[in-house]
C-alpha cells in the first residue's frame, strides 16, 4: 500500500491487546518466524500454526505454546482468534494465500517473493488494498543494522548522488541440494530478489529501467542441461544514471555472505558481512574469524526487526514499511533478468 492509503488500514486487534498471529508453513523459515513472534515481539502472540503436514504443525505449535495446530489453512483464515498471518509456504503459493487472507480480513506478512508474475503481484496488492489490511513483504535486509545505517547515510546525503551500487548473496556451501527439486529461475526469483530490493532500497527515489543478466551452473555443471542455474551476475541501470550489479552463488564454502556497497559523488558506504561475531583470532597459522552458516543466524536481528515492524503497523493502523509495490519492483527486475538470460540481451523495463 502507498502512504496515501494509510487511512484505509484497519485492525482486528484492539491496541491494548496482543496481535494474534498464525503461521502458514512450519518449515525452516516458518519455524524461525514463529519462534520470533512467540518469544521476542512485544504486543504479539502466536496463536496458531498451519502446515499441510499436520504433524509438523502440531510439533511447532506444541514447542511454542500455540493453542491451534492444523493441516488446513482455512482453519486459521476463518478463525476469530487470528488477526494476522505469516505466509512462509512455498513461493508459488504465496499470491493465492495473500488473496485468501486479505479476503478473510487478516493482516499479512508474506515471505519473498510475494508473487512470481507481475499479474499475480498486482492481484495481491489489489486484494490487500480492497480489504484495508497491512501487507508486508519479507525483505529482511532493510532491517539489518548495517543496511539500515547505510540507508540513513544515503538519506543524509553523505554519499552524494549514488553512481555505482553492488549487492550480493552467497549461500553457504558445500551445495548439497538436489537440483531437480529446485524450481527453474530460483536464483532470480527467490535468491537475487533480495539483492534487487536492496539495490532499490539503497537508491531511493530511483526507478530501474534496464537489466542484463548472465547465469550458469558452475556449482553443479552436471545439472545445467536440465535448466539449473546456481551462479549469476545481473546489471541494473536506474533512471538517475546509477549502475548497479547483483551477484549470487549457491555455494560459498566459507559461510553465508550478504553484503552491499554504494559509491557516490560524495563518498562510499558498505554494509553486511559473513562474520558471526566481530572477534578475530590471531594465531601461528594467521588470522581466523567465525562466519555464519545460516541466514537465520547472520540476519537474526533483521528478522526480529521486520516482524516487529509488521506488528507495529497493525497496532498503529499504518501501512507496512515494505509494501507490495516494493515487492513488485524487485520482481520486475527478477523477471527481466530471466528474459535477459533467455535472450542473451539487455531488457528494458516498462515505464
């Protein structure tokens, strides 16, 4: 929702009562989000867990003290005990779940990507606007301390006019997933989409206009013939003249690595690190630093921050900090990157 739509946001939870939240999806990220809501978010209460595997829903609900566990999504969408939902189900189901939750009057936090087509993104945005619910998308890097400080520095004109930007995601290796089970274009739609949002976040007010992408299967070259891609570099040009690059790999042997850089007319900022602490050991074999192996460890404070912001938006009747429109912009870059790989040419974004 845009800021002009703030007046349409309503809440089913009185400001004096906790926001009652249900998690839809009890996998790795769903479990992480549910635990944060249950234990770390003031003004929120985890009341339900839904997952098609009923045993998984029950196990997570029991561990976190949620009174409702169900294998049926409709059970939480029709419940008067639920004010909001966290959608952490598989990506291709996100849009339909957003639309269904909005129709049921539930506020929505949906993991990225909100949709995998622009038509579906528009459908989700329209459903949320029509229902007057908060719709927030899980671009957690905006809430990581270093990235938030970088944006504050940019807003304060400390780097002048952004000219060159960079964002990267390197998943920890060794890569052990079965490529046959990874949906095609995942590297753009589910991995680099974080970087696309980061580039837009760190170049505020600018619009992406042109995209060129190169991708390959360098981690698992044996899977390339089936369409698998595990390494990519994308160039994004913005209407303010800035040129940005985003890169991703599915196998960084040294740990989970997320970083960004903005170079401008007045200076440069960097954000992010793969380090799990700021301790460095100096020994006879050289220097050693501990690195994070999971995104939920490296970006823990960011996950807490984004879910806190979601609850605050519901309680204060204001739009989400990260909107469906933000998600649509990142998706438009991802889809242009897909077309660029398919055609071997740069792709202009629709104005």
